[in-house]
C-alpha cells in the first residue's frame, strides 16, 4: 500500500521502506519538466524513471531514462511492467501524451485522467462535436467545408499546439490556399472553425477526481490577424462567465490533474477555444506557482499519487504579467540576457530564456518565436508595467 507523510510517498512491503516510483512520460525536453516537475519529484522523495522517445534530450537528468514509443500506451505499459516493484504514478505534462499516459495509468489501477476526456481535449473535432449541445460552434474538416460556412474561419491542425499553422481565413479561396500551403509541410488533419470574437482568457484548474479547483485566470493579448501569437498574459479575476466554461469542462470529462483552458467571452457567452489537459506552459506555470504561493508542481504530482487537494490560503491581491520577447526577424541570436531574478522596488521580476545565444532563429508566427519570457509580479498594474518597461529597455536581444 502507499502512505504519505512529511511530503514524501512510500511503498510499504514486508521488506525495507523504499521510495515510491514515479514514471514520467515525456517527449521533447521542456522547462516545465526539467525546472518544474523533476525538482518537485526530488523534493517529494520520489524515485523517478523518465520514459521518452528522445533520450538524447534528457541530458542533465540524474535518474533512470528508458527509451520507448511514448505515443503508444502499450509501450508505456510494457516499460513500466518490466521494472521490479509496483508503480505509484504514471504522469505526463505533454499535450500529445495525455491519452496514452492515462491508458497506462488505468492499466495499473493508478490515479489518472480519463483517456476519453484526454482524447476529446486533444482532438479539436471531437471536442466540438462533444460540446455541440452546450456550445454549438461550426467546425469541419478543412477539406470539406460547405459553401455556406460562416466565414471568417480559423484554420488549424486538429491536434496542434503553440498557434502553429493557425490562420484566420476570410473566404473559400483563402482557405484552400492556406490548406495547400500547410499540407506542403505537414500531413496531419486540419479543421476549420467558426471565428469567435471576444476577450480571450485562460482558465487554470486542478482536480483530484473529487474537487475541481479554479486556480486563476489570465487575459491574453494576441498578435494581429491572420496569426494568433500570444503576446502578453495578464493575471485577472476569472470573468463571471467562468461557470459556463466549467460546465463545458465537466461535459468533456475534464476534472483530474492540471488543465489549461483557453476561451473567449462575448456578449455574456463563454466559448472554449481549446483545452490543454496539462499545466499552462511558456513559463506561465512558474508565474502561477509564485502567484499562488504554493508548491504547485508538488501538488500536481501528489494528486497523481492519489492524495486529495490540500487547502491553501487565497493569494493576496497582486498584479502579474507574463510577456514573451518575440523574435522579429530570422537569423542567429548573437546577444541576449541569461536568466534574471531581481527586485525592482515592490516588484519581483524573473526572466528565463527559451533560446540561447548562438541559436538560429526562424520566424514561424507562432509561440515558437519566443526568445524568452519576462514574468513580473507587483502590487498593481502601474508598478508592474513600469518595471517591465525598465527591464526591456535595459537589455538587448540581437538577431544578426
């Protein structure tokens, strides 16, 4: 059986006490894993095995690395079953790996997400069909859009991320042109959805299977159309329409672990744009943890170990912004600051690079154009904006 205490989880058997085994399923290396979940697992005293199809990206990880096809739940199950002892948790923070990880956790009888909910969240076509009775939004295979479709439409990969290959199209000709352009570089399915005007928000939630807790909300500023690059996220009170979003998440079956949902509010209606059934990324996860003042990464892992959500005090009234530094031209990054943490009066500012000096930069008009993200927390918007402006003016990012 598993017991927990003093922030650690243990497996109890007739032999000696041993640390509980966490199997962390990952693809490419991300800061959320390397700077967030792996250190959190170490603080919890967990014995971590990294399952990945990219073992070369796991340099610096001091634990055991097992190579397997993490997109296939059968391979995950086989890798875990090959070990001695019983797993305590199988967990992933990857968009693409939630369903296979959920199936593997279910095989071993471990706490985890419903694989059907994870599949609906990832597949935008399935999500729209499943939510049609609550929030009817036009959606179709991008190659089978009827002539009377409600243009403008948003063209996007059915299971895409990071605003990659997402375009606003005004008519059938532009749609077909963009479809062929995208098809030249990728072969996964595309969908065309009704454009939803309104204020763009995020909803950050964490559930233990019994309670779904709202952690907070960011208001998102996007680049001008036809692209959808996130240029700024500002911490705000969740809008009144949040209850509609929670109803839609319940209908999808979302309620376990971390979830990052993007939605728009227009004329009193909330429409989900997409559901990312994992923790918010692009360094906003670190900002969220700082705002809440709790060990957020540990809390998420504990839920997957079967522990209930802990009570924690409501965060104080503070203002916060996450603002990426976005490449404006292709070339080689020849100058940029390294990681920064400083206090500017009452404001705490953190900068974490996403590109290193020497990297070759291409312009994709997606979140992959980020050079790094500035995270700022302070007592109010004036202090936060001023500190952010001073930091950006005092540092240089040069692309040659």
